[in-house]
C-alpha cells in the first residue's frame, strides 16, 4: 500500500496539475488500495482430508493431497500435476518478508508447521487379511 500512498502524495504536491487531475489520481489510488485490501482479506489456506486450497492475491488453487510433494518454509506448496510436472504455489498469507513483527512471525511459523504436519500425516495402510492356515493332519 505504501507505493500507492507515495503516488497520492506526489500527485497532490504537483502544482502544475489541475485540481481535477489530482482528485482523479487520488481516487484511483484509493480505489486500488481498497481493492488490494479486499484481496488481502481473503488470503489464506483451507485444507481437508482431500487436499488444500491456497487463496492468493490474484488466484486461488486447489491441490489434491496426493499431488503434494512438500510444504516448504518459504512458504510454498511444492506439488506435481497429473503429468508429473513439478509445480509450486506460494502461500502469501504466511509470508513475512520484513520479519519485523514477532507476533506475526510466530503465527506464520505455527501455521506452516500445522500444514506440514497435515501433509506428512501418515496415510493409513490398507489392512491385509492374513490367510488362516489349516491345522496339519
């Protein structure tokens, strides 16, 4: 959001621009900021027994659990599609590039840990029936 704020300030400080241009520029910047805030509000991850849905800034992606290779500390989901091609999907909701707020950093690390535990949760092996041996006669 800071680049948008800088844009508003620069436009407002320009003396040679008509007032209408300054107002339109400010409205565009405010509209873009509101739009980005709404996209940021829906950032997150939802997972269940079948897979994971990663909601990003521009798109959301559903990945089946069996396609997931790893959930990294980046944070991102490494996975392979049906053709076997390696892919990755970043999880922007838990990204903390500045690492300046310890509370947020701890929350993000805990969330990534929960996802990693979910991903590595051992799948139950099918129970094989043992053949009953007949007593020897």
